[in-house]
């Protein structure tokens, strides 16, 4: 079945915009959240010590869902602080598990919001373009078909050297982030956005999907960040760049969460407190991204990934 072409808001009557997809999907996420409270065991004393996590979830989700890149670095200093103050100590595996649990709620709601925008796009401004639903879903399908098996295989069979992989990945992220900023203000500044996904980009997205899936298994972020950066660099519209990254990230963390549930590595107190903030942050992220506009959003995304990569490298310097 062929997806309908998006209708531009300028062609629709006033107040005709519907957020039914986000409303229905959000209701389902709230039911899942309530069921999680009932099904998992929690420590009431620990919950009281982690009262501030909803605010952290809001910040992380706004960053993650506005740019399509990882907001997990927001939690790193928080987990360090919890460890230093003797509240709780999470090893790297449990940090990944917690991050996937939070993103399962936040990125899923963000994916719903961006997909809703796909079918209710504004008339594009000068040098901007609308996103074709076929390109949107083809990007998600190609990447997930390759990245999800890589993620699951990494979790089960591949003993990676986490610190070494993190060092190489973040060093690469710095280069990619700088390239994005430079391209945004030079070669892409005065040319129109691409209106249709090129065959070469489909091939390259398939190539980056496999290492992206492996990285997501290790750090809970990776594949969505790579997809967003590549599409930004290639000068595609915001909805395609960020929306597909959110969809891909959401499906990836849900797939990866299964293994962590089986291994009992999830600190549910952290997930349950941060998840409502993550969903609220995901709700706010899309209008913030659209308000920033393509150029400022790409610049902010590049700056964020460079800064966060430098921070993580500094944090792991020893």
C-alpha cells in the first residue's frame, strides 16, 4: 500500500491539523508506563533519592528528539554524581540498559510526533523542501533491516572493548560534527535542499547501518545519530533527517531492551522516574526544532555532538 503524499498546512483549512497518531501512540506509551510500574519491583527509598530525574529526562529528550542525535550524554554526569554521592553505582552495561529504557519512552513519542509532522508539513520556505513519505519509510526500513540484527548479534556474541570503541566513535563524531557545521555554512548555504532520496544515499545508509547497530548495542546511541548526521550533511529536509533518526532510534532501543530485560540489568527506578520527563521533552522537541529552522538546527546539532564527544573523551581520558 502506497503512503499518501503529505498535505501542506498552507493547503488545509485552519485548525484542520490532527495529531491523532501522536495522541493514540502517546496513550499507548502511557499505558505501557503504568504497566511497568505494576510489573517491576522498585526500591521506595531509592526512588525518593532520585526525585530530580524527570527534569534530567526533559533536557535529554529535547536534545535527542530535536536533533535526532543522542541525548544520553546528559545522563553521564548525573550517573557519575549518583556514584560519587553513594546513591547508586551503575556499571557501563547498566548505564546502557537504563538509557535504552528511558529512550524506549522518549524516542518512541518523538518518533510519533515527527511522523505526524510528515503527513502535515508546512509549505517549505525558500531553499527548503518537503519530505516524501516514501523516502521517509524507505530510509527507516533499509537501516533497521540491517542495524537491528547487528545490534542483537552484538549483544549476544561480540565481546567489544567498550572504552576503545567509545574513543574511536567519539573521535569520528567530532570530525563528522565539524564537517556538518562547515558544510551548512559553506557549500549547502545557498543551494536548495534535496527533494528526493538519491540511490547512492540508500546504499550508504545501508553501509552505516551495521556499525551503527553495533554501537547502539554498546552505548544505547549510535545508529540514529549516524543517520541524522549523514542526512543533514547531504542537505535533506529536517523531517527526513530528524524524523527517521527518531524512528530508527526508537525501534532499535526497543529491540535492544529485550536482552537487557532477560539479563535483569535495568535499574527500573531510574527508568520510571526519567521516562515521564523524556516523553514531555519529546513532545516539546519538534516545535523547538522547527522554530530553529534547518540551518540553525544543523549548526546546533553539529556543535552539540562535537561538545558532547569532547566531554566524553575528557571523562574517559584515564
